[in-house]
C-alpha cells in the first residue's frame, strides 16, 4: 500500500459568529454584525467531509476549541464567577468578548504546518503549531491546537507535534495555508514550497493589509521538521495581491503532487519561481490563471483558489470548490474549459459552505493535509476518521447542542458557555480524545 494524503477538517464551533475580526480578509469585514447559524455551519462542513469520504478519500475531523475563552478573560483582569466574567466583558468590552468567542479555529489550514515522514530526517511526520500572532482572536489558539493534534496523532514513534514559534512579529506563522508540497507521489521525497508575505530583514511588503507570514518563521519550521535544504524552497507572495485581500497563499494558489494551480499574479517574480519548480520537481505542471480570464478581485470574491485539489484513481485530479465559484459565470466558464482541455484537472465539484465563506474561509481553509503511510494511518486515533457511523453521530450531536442563530449579543449568555462545555465534554468521548479542554482539568 502507498502513502496517501488525508484531509482533516475543522468542525465548526458553537460560537461561530460574524464579528469582522480579521483585517485583511474582506469577506470577514463585509459580513460583520450579521447573524450566523452555527448549526448550519457545522452541518455544511460535515457534508463536505462525508462526500469526500464517500469518494474514497481519507477524511478526518479536528474538534473545535472551547469558546468563550474564560481563562483568557481572567488573564486580562476580569474576575468573579464565570457569569460575572462574561457580564463584565460584555459591558466594558464587547469587542473583546467577541474576539475570545471566535470560532476561527475551524479553519485548520492555519492549525499547523505538516511535513511527511518521507521528507523529515528522523522519518516521522512533523507538525508545527501555527502561532497566528497577527490577530489576537487567533493567537490564543496555539496551546489548544497542540493538545488536540497530540490527541489525534498520539504515537510519538510516528508523529512529532512541535509547539508554536515565539509569539513575536518576527516569527509570524500562519501554518499550512502558506505551505505546498510538490512531488510525483505522496510517499516519495518531495520539494516543500514555503510562501511568505514579508522578510523582516527588509524587502518589499504590502502597504494596505498586513503580511502575516514571515520568511523567518518559514525557515524555522523547515529546521524543526528536519528538512533537507535541497528539498525546500522559499517564495514571496505578491504584496500587491495581499493588498487586494489575499491574506494567505491558499487564497491565490493550491497544489497537489506535481501540479500547482495559481493565479498569474500570485508570487513575486513568478516566471523565475515556476522555472525553478520545473527544474526541481519531476513532471512539474503549472496551471496559471490569466488575469484577463479571472481577476484577482474575482478570485478573492469566489475563493477559486481556496479549493482542494485531490488525486483520483484514474490519475486525474478533482477540484473541490466553494459554491460561489460555480455561481460566477466567468470563473465557471474558465474552469469548464480547463476540464474540457484534458489537463490534470478532470472534474469539478462545488459545496455550499456559505457560513464559512461569509467569515472568509473556503474549502481549503477548513482542511489540514497530512500525508500518511499505512503504518502511520494505523497509529493515529481512529475515532476521528469520517465514515457513515461518525457522520450520523456528529450530525445528531450538532442537533442536540448547536443554536441555529447567533449574534454578538448572545455571546454574553452564560447558557451558551454551559452548552459549549456540555457539547465538547461529550465530543471528547465520541472522538476518544481524553481530557483536552481546560474546563475538564
């Protein structure tokens, strides 16, 4: 049996709401203060997971974090009972309460950067948890993410989960959303392409929106993962597209095996980068989408590149898109022509992920890619792997615990905190995770 690429999707949390917390993410800002539907959000994600599992792809689940984050509110000076802490925060700083209630951990493309055992010197799968320090509401995620990953990838003989890099701007790290792995077969040694937004030693940078990933962080992750310098490459994202709302590389490019599907304006000095990849990756194929066919603005609005590119048994690839791409006439016309031409992409499938999309995250944001050998697959926690039984179990769990409407004002409701803890306590048993949340300690 060969190594495969498994996709682990984040399960949307119970406090999913639209607070416009992510400056630089235009969808997040545009939908600020709109009511959300956490139950629908979770079910939309589960439907995508189940559909891909039914097609034969290995699909796992990564649980949500506990929100509101009461320990953080206490660290910031709020005191008393849980109810009193919530009330104080809601009265004096509703924006802060919203931030510590964010369900953004659902976008597990930012959970960590992953390097397969084939590429690491010690022959283990390496994870480095992202520090996400560009945004307060995400910077709090790292410790809980590490606990969850260690509960899933729990065999130290096969897996190493590194804690996040130092929480300073120099090492701003946004995880797998800025990382690609390019090679013919998943189990072969491959080239790892790290994409950064800025070099803190100088160079060009965006002027309107922040560049969240640094070169220094990417280099540190490569060292932690024991990668051969001859099998790594560092490329800068085009600062002009960052200023148009491309806050991560996975909003402007997606790769699978030897194929890179990207916009014409994705990278700094893109012709030179593609020439280098062609020289270093056997069989490398670039599918560059011209600006004349799909503008950067349309790519951001439809999340065309925030798609999953998956290998099918017939040797072609499946492109998993948000429904917004299918509904855009120009984007869908381009994609249909691409399939008709008979290139690497042989099929298009779209999913309604509106609840996630309205907060600025599409199909690729919701998943963390992990290449696994058969032995590594046997070593991970089997309870998180999607199948008919788990799909039914989690849907029933969502129906029992999730609200179908949530606004920022609802975050002060102590009952929401109780509902969340009861739900997560049950989820840890369903997924055989152990006591991974602070309230369980």
